[in-house]
């Protein structure tokens, strides 16, 4: 495949680990092969550790992170159910759209893009709506904000609501502790801090969330994402539901081994150090962080682009970075399009070397 | 990845082509990288050729074949819409379940498992229900029946209904000609006759189907599978929807090149020859085909298991084939469990050599 490799410093995919790429090329076996089932068990156990949970229903969903979002929402919501969604970027917006398509009554609590959600505003909305579920994004990929989880989790718990958390850009780069936080359903993607190709969505459902699914009055609207059926394959009965994506399971197995070998404390420290280096090294070039230090996401940094770059066309500069230096960085999404860059230092790329490559390339443009 | 390779002669996945496995290990690029977009264009063009269609909206969906089924049904059906589904196996049953979850009024037309649908029965049901859509399975993986498409397509056309066709086990092994047949929406999988790993679902929507989606009164219930949004990325605008599964797109690109190099006439002849050899070579061992010759599927053959094997436990024999000879064959699904084997000779494995391996191994058990 004649593809020029890139240093992937955008919002994802990140560069995959060489061991993960090698795992992808492993010959296929069947989805009921004992070798494959043992590997799936290993993947589920490693995902539990990484999610910080004992949840039995923890598995790599056979689609990308956006399908993980949909799985959490459509399993836990029935038509007419109320949900409170925190919206501080594209992915919070998306949650509202997905929840509405499931027939839910959505109360949205907005925060300015680039800031965190207000726990008070969320708490007030939760107290008022008494929703079945509360949902928000842990690490908002469109803004680079790391949302503190605990205060909103407390408000959800107080109201007896199920808590749904988007961990797409946090899992594997930032500590995630679902059980300690009291999260009932979470989803992630493989192509961010796990340094694995896109294509799977790790998800986890608490026993309380599973009870809620089993107590539904209506069938889950998505057959493909119905976790009550998925549980019969991934839970050990091995009842056929769909054909698992074998090669991608090889890839995530290897990616999770790499994560466990490093250990999350070291990995999280590496992500923080790389992000700090990025801000420091790009400051002389006029790039300044959009997000306040206390809620700044290490794995993805949103940088305000200097005026001279905006004037010259920031998209052109990104294209030159790609064409002339084989470095990808991301543009802004939604309201932030044209005024910021999103620089992902995720997984294998969360290094000072990545930052130095980018700084040197920018210096030559 | 310490995995013992197998000769995959079950209902899928089939053994992936070595070139496809090599393509999987290609370093990642971004989903908006010009190199990747060019590759995506190539994949879409090759899929059009293979599906026998000019449909612009032809793309590899980022999930497995079952999600392709769901995509076709949930995009074309709104709550209250009528659909006639032909049911002659597990996958026809599944269509009914998925359509009902979309709120459709489902009329099912059953045929005995192992036989084809009756065009007269389908025609009568269509004339009576005047449905918005008609759906059935081209190649029923649970029974090994190849359904003649034309007579049912004529009845659907006469009633002005949209025609939905499951091509999971036909695409790449048997000629598929959506436009000539008048099919409006079709889906397939990668892990059968394309000899590519599971994880993607090639789908195709006719201009009439797209019009129907755009004219909906309600939003498509699945955000992830909403083709009106997918069309904005795959159609050339490149509007971000979800992160495409890069590595699997490398894989399908290479798999489709392999298919095109061989050409469908030669490929279809190879599948037919392998299936004929299977029936001939296993007859002396007491295995007899379930399906009548005129509707027998070449890519997947359902064989009645001899009484002595049923008595000894057919599952045990399959397990010994796997453990002692590294050959996987499939058991029966649903009503056929315990009494038949499903032998897939798909893609790279559609050879007389595969059959000889299986025959020799069975002789040693």
C-alpha cells in the first residue's frame, strides 16, 4: 500500500504503535475459535482495568467511538425519558442529537466552548428535570477541555440518574476511574490515546445500567448496538450476534498490552509533560492555549492561531505542514473553525520529540 | 500475536488474502489526508463495479454486515411504514426484528429453511400490503440457498416499493447486478467472498432510495448509520461525521484490487467449481447437500451430517477438525443446529485444494 507515513498530531487518529500494526497482520481465525475467545477475554479484562471498573459488561464495540456514544444513549433511553446533557463542544452537541433520535426529552446545559461545564448549572438542571440519565464529555476533543467529573457525578447520584460519560479522548492518556466516580455507562475510541487504529469503541455498563436495559418496556431501537444481545456473546455464553472484527481485536489486544506495560501513572505523566512542552515551545511562534490551565486537556491542546497565520489562511499552513513535513495537525471544529488548531499528543505521539518536530517544521514554513 | 492459523471453511470469516493482511499493517494517516481520500474514492469506485451499480452513495460502512442491514432498514423506514420481508433463514428473521425496531409494520413471507422464497407468495404479499419496501436475502448464510432475485424484484417494482437486498455472502463470489435487478439498497460484509477481515459493510443506495431518505418526516433513528450525513463525507464534501476506520479501508482497498485482477467471471466460476468438488468429494463420507441444485449457493454449502456423526456429536467432530487439523467448518444455525454443517468456500478458500484438505482431515478422524 503506497502510503507516505505521517506524524499524526491532530485530534485522531494518532500514530499506531508498530506492535499494533504488526498484530493487525496476524492471520484470521473464526470469532468462535477458542484462541480468539481467550483473546477477547483478555481484551475485556484489560479494558476493565483501564476504565477503572469491575463492570462485567465491558467490551470493544464493533464500530467507532461515535457508535459507542449511540450505544450508551439508545440502550439507556426509551421514548419520553428525560436526559440532561452538558454541552461545551461538538461532542456534547452530538449527544443531544443522538438522544433526541432515541425519543428522549433533552435538557441541555451549555457552557462556552473552551470552558468547562458549570457543576452548579448542571446540578440545577438535574434537580429540576429529575432525568433518567445525565451525560457529558470527559475530554472534549473539539475544545481541549478536561471536564472535572466528581461534582456532576454527585448531582446525578443525588437525583438517582444514570451517568453517561464520553471518554473518547481520555482513556489511555488520563486516569479514568468509572467505579470511583459512579459512572454507569462510558464509551471511548481506539484511535486516540490507545495508539490503535480507529474502528472499535470500548464501552462499559454498570450492573445498574444493565438492569435498566433489561427492565425496558420497549426493545432497544438499534439491533446492532443492543447490549442485552451483545452480553450473550461477550458475557461467556458465546451466542452468535454478529461477526466480531477479528483483526481490530488483535490490534486492541496488543495496544492494551502496551498500555499495561507502561502503566497508567507513567503514561499520564508522559501526556502531561508533552502537552506542557507544546505550549512552551510554540509560545514564541505566537500560539497561545485557548483553555485555562486548570481544565486543560493534556492529550489534545487547542491553540489560538496567531493573527498573521489567520490572515495567510490557517488551512493552507496546515496543508503545507502535511505536504512538506508529513505532519498532521487539526483545524478547529464548529464555532472554533478557522481560529484555532487542535494538536493531539496522544498515545505514542505524546512525547517532547513530537513537539520538537512540529516546532522545527513550523519554523521552516 | 501467538495465533495458530486456521483454514477457515466456516460461514465466515474466510481466510484473508496475504496481500490484504499486509495492507492492514500500513502506517495510519488521517481520515482527511489527501492520500486517504484518494484511496476512499478508489474503494467506492471498485465497490460500484462489484455491486453492478452506478449509485453515487456506495461506500464501506464503518461496522460489520449486520450494521449494513440496519442501515438499509432504518434509513428507508419510518414508524408506521409497511415492509414485506422474505424469511427463509436466520438473516431474513433478523431483518424482521430490525425493521420492527424501526417502527415498521412487518409482513413476513416464510419459506422452509433450505428452500428459496416463493416469488408468488412474495408477489401476493406485496400486492396486498402495498409496502414502502421489500427486503430479502440474496445468499442466505444460515441455509446455503441462493435466492433468484428477478421475479421478486419485478413484483416490488410493480408495487412501487423500494427493494432491499442482503448481499453478505454473495458479493465477490457470485455476480451481483443491483442496477439491472432494480435493487434500491444493498449491503454486504467484507469477511466472506472478499477475503478481507470482518469490520466493514459495503452498502449502496440508489438515487431513489436517497430521495426517500431526504424526504423523511422524521430523522433517521440511528445517528451513526444516517446515510444523509454519511453522504456528506463520502460524497466529496468531506464533512466530518465519524473517524473512518483507516486500517480496514486499506484492507478492503487491497481486497477489491485482488478481486478486480481476477475478474468476477473467473471468480464466480472458481466458487462454483469448488462447491461442486465439495459435494462430490464428501459424498462418499455420507454428507449430502440440504439444498436443491437449482438454488444452491456456491459460496456456502449446507451439508446434512451423516447419522453416525450426529450420534457421536457433530460439534465434537468439528472441534477435533479445529484442534487436530486447524480447519474450521460451521455448525447449523437456528432450526438447523445439530443436523447440518455449513462449509464456506469463499474468496481465497474457494479452491479444490481446500476441499481436498477437508476431505483428508475428515478421513483421519
